[in-house]
């Protein structure tokens, strides 16, 4: 570790290192012969859905400010790292030490204002330096045939769409402002309605995808996190629907109601929400 790193509580650092080492050893034991049959059967691909699930559970705990739960969820997320690193070690790709050393080198390299003599007086300067260093790193790496190839196709669709729009914007391929995107939204809605009326199911999916892609890029222009905005709307819907169930007496009671009655309950739930 470089001399430029601060000297803090060495006992706490040692305890943390020991705890991580123990967790890694437990993971190795679970994967070893005679270990857990389920853990031994897992592959990189089979674990992927759990990684995504655990990430969202971390988000949920943060949004609810459920700090004791966050500790548990972060542990579950760390388990995913240990799992991948153990499988990679077994395959001869790399190990957990390589992961940690690679991260440490990247953090030091991308924070020259802390570990070197580069000056960054505010967060904007930090971000400019960060982007410049990333560009230099990519310049020394094998060339990608497309600017967009670095964006994983497996990430959540809203995040992928945001990153695709941001990358394209770096070369000037973007709407100049949000007004153009509002017009594009109207255009995409009209095209979707044409396909819905024509009952072209495959075209409906394509046009709906275009509409969603445009909405995500509108969020980007408005400096709104599309994923977080949708998650908040999901939470809002959950809350309002629970109020409807409470007013009706049960979820089963809602089934017997007419659309007008359900709409009145929804409006009442919205009013109750606004009053709080």
C-alpha cells in the first residue's frame, strides 16, 4: 500500500481484513468437495440473477432508511463478490486478492488530487479529472469497434438507455434541449397508437420500446435518474393501492367493485397522500 495512504486505526483495519478473510474462507469451504451441494453447483451465469436482486435490495433499504437492514443487504451483496471471485479462482482467471488490488490501484490512479500533486478544488474538477483518466485508460486498452461497446447489455434497461444516450451525446449525437424530446415523445406515442390500432403486436413492442427509450433520455436531459424516478412511482403505487385495499376492507373486495368505484377509491387514496 502506498506511503501516501493515511494512517488511521491500524487495529480496525486489521480486524476488517481478518473478517473479510474469514468470509472468503467460508465461501471457499462451501465450494470445496464436501461443502454445500447448492453452492458447488452454481456458475457465473446462475448467480447473476441473485446479484441483481441483492443490488435492488440494497437500494430498497437505503430508500427506506432501514440502516440495520442495509448492513445485512450489503453483506448479501458482498457474498456475490466472494462467490464470483471464488469461482474465478477455481477456473484460474483471478482471485479475491487480484480484485482488491485492482480496485486499490484504480482508486489511487483516479484520485491524483489525493494521492499525487494534481489539484482539484471542487467536485466538478474531480469529475473532470476522473473522466480524463478514464479516457487515458481506454486509449491504452484494445480499441473497441464502437463507442457503445463498453456499456454492458445486461444492466437494467433504464440504466442502459441512460448510458447509451450519454455516450452518444459525447460526440454530439443528442437533442439540444428537452423541448425536442417532448416533441419526440408525442411522435412516438402517435406511432405506437397506429400499431396498436393495426393490431401489429411485434410493431407495438418496438414502438413502445422507442417510447420508453425516449422517456429515459428525457429524464437524462431533465437531470432525473429514470430508475429512481420509476422506483419512487412504484412505491407510490404500492402505497395508494394499499390505501384502496384498506378502504375496501380487503383486496378481494376490490374485485367486486366497478371501474368507477375503483377510480373513486384511487382518487381518495391520492387525496389522502396529498394531505400527509
